[in-house]
């Protein structure tokens, strides 16, 4: 049997999912930022950005991600979407949540004065539709299916932990009570399920 990464049908599905995610994330009003984003990337920068944003050293995994068509723009969407989804879970983004999102994004190499950071800030001022998280979920499942263990788990740990930090940013009412709301826990569960489903399928 062909290895997963060599199956043309699986690669096409992954490519379709990637395009769907990018189309949802880089909407029409953000096309200028996307053009700027791409203009400032080259293969060397892309490789470094992938390694930094995955929290992994440059090496075989980064090479594999690039072989699968993951680039800085798709990885930015992969990282930002769960952070934004959790921040908007309670229908508005508080200042502590906004700060937590920006702080977590910076840990992944999404820093101020870059197109990626500008895109992130735009999503913190207007709530994305459900289709964005759905596109993220489908893309992540396809991507995880084509990576070897334990790489998907390492990626999951980074993204889920970052999302949890955003969810707990408000810290309850005057610091008392649960740090995450029911809506936030529901979004966190949806984020984690993308990895759980791909692990079960593997």
C-alpha cells in the first residue's frame, strides 16, 4: 500500500482543505494584507517561520510540512483560528483575552508590525463565522492524518495549550469561580476533537 503522503487522492484532499481554510481566513477585505504577507516570504523565510511557529527545530518535520503544501499563510491560519475562536466564545473579546491572544501568537512568531499580526488584529475586532472554525477543523484532520506520530500530538499540545491560556485569561468573576465559561469549554473541546479524531483514524 502507498504511504499516506504518497497517495495523490489524499494529497488533493489536503490541498482542497488548505485552500478552503485560507479562503475563509484571508477574506476579501484582507486581500491586501495577504498580498503583502506573500510578498515578504521566500522559501528560506518560510522554512524558518514554520519551524518557529510549530515550536519545533528545523528538520524532517518542517520539510514534511512543506512537502504537504503548508506555508506561512496556512500555518498562520492554523495557529490563529483556535485562539480567535476561544476569545470570541462568549460573544465578545475582553481586553485580557485580547492581550492573551496576542501574547500566545507572539510565542508562535506572529509579531507586531507584520502582515500576520495585522490579520490577527482584524479578527479580534470582528467575530468570524462558524465556517472558519469548520474549515480549520477539516484541514487539521487531513494534515494530521498525513504526519507520522508523535508529530500531530506535539502540534496539538502547542495549539490546545495556547487556546486554554486565552480561555482562562479573564480568571473568573473577580478571580473567583471557574476560569473558563461553558461556551469556552465547548470551543476548546471542538479544537481538541480535531486531533482526537485524526488519532482515532490513525
